[in-house]
C-alpha cells in the first residue's frame, strides 16, 4: 500500500514518542520510537548529531526535512514523511519508519536499472546527496522504493556520492525534464530557508537548471570519491 503522506504527517507531528530502541550502526543518534500500535518512526535529535566540518551550517535534522519537502513537491515520493519537532531529547527530525521486504537483497537489487532506482538517482542529483548507500535504499516491495538518511545533502559544492551510477551520462527523458521544471517552479525559498542557507538554495536551483540544460544524468567526478564508504 502506498504511503498516505497527509495521514502519516498528522500522526507523526502530534503523537507522543515512546522510545523502543536505537539503531546502533548509525553514526548519529537514531532512536526507534512508537507513536501508536501501527506507527513507528525514527527520531534523530539534533543534540545527538556529531559536528561535521564540511556541513558547518544548520543541522542534519533540518536537511532531512528539507529533502522530504523537495521529494514531495517534486513528485519524487522518495523520502518517507519527515517533520522537525520536539521529542524526549529535544528537537529533531522524526521520520516515518518504512517496513521493508527482508527477502529482497538490497545490494543485488540496488544495481538493477529499474524505474524506482532511476527516479532515486535523479533525486539524489537534485539534492546533491553525499551518502547514497545500499543500506539507505528501502525496498517496501519491488515497486515501492524509498530512501533514508539524507542529512548530508544539499551542500552548495557539488559532491554527489552514490551507489546508483547505472544511468551515468544517460539522457534525461522529456517527462523527467518536465518534472525538474515543475520542481524548480514550485520551490518556496521561505520554507527551505528554515533548514538550509540562501547559498545552498541558490546551488539547489542551479543544479536543477544544469540538469535541465545539459539533459543528462551526472557522471562520477574525478575530484572526490564517487561511492560512499562503506557502500552499504
């Protein structure tokens, strides 16, 4: 079943967070919480973030919310519903927990050239994702694919790092160009400035314009690693 963003947003914005566990492999504090019997979320308190020298402005939680906003208004539907709200350890990002199909081999499937991953690759080029690992690809099933951990995105300097290079240099379709134009037109700076800087917003719009004008998917750069480490 496709996630109903409006219905989920109402629950994760207002419900009390009951901590039920912690993602021990996460580099920043990531707490699994329950809101009701059918709703689990990941709560990432700002207080639990480790400072990053290359992301000195704002916070990772804000970037998580900004990428959800762009995913939604751009009709990518990649990022699960995400809000910035208070919690047991102060304000942080709260993201709806997507139950994945445990039978799917993420590494194997993540290397296929399928529409859902192509859409994710284009979205990552838009948000300048520096950390698209296989483990950040969520297969709810073979047709519904979501992504998580977008806190190190939207930098003003191009530094795309991803495991999704299947479409490197390929032509962006007319429908995808129309999608990018619609996204650029609908971006509200007053919303994004709550989470990222004016310079980062300018860079975001510039990246979209470049994708439209060049009409091709990005190719790996020679100036930085093309794949995050570890890749999973």
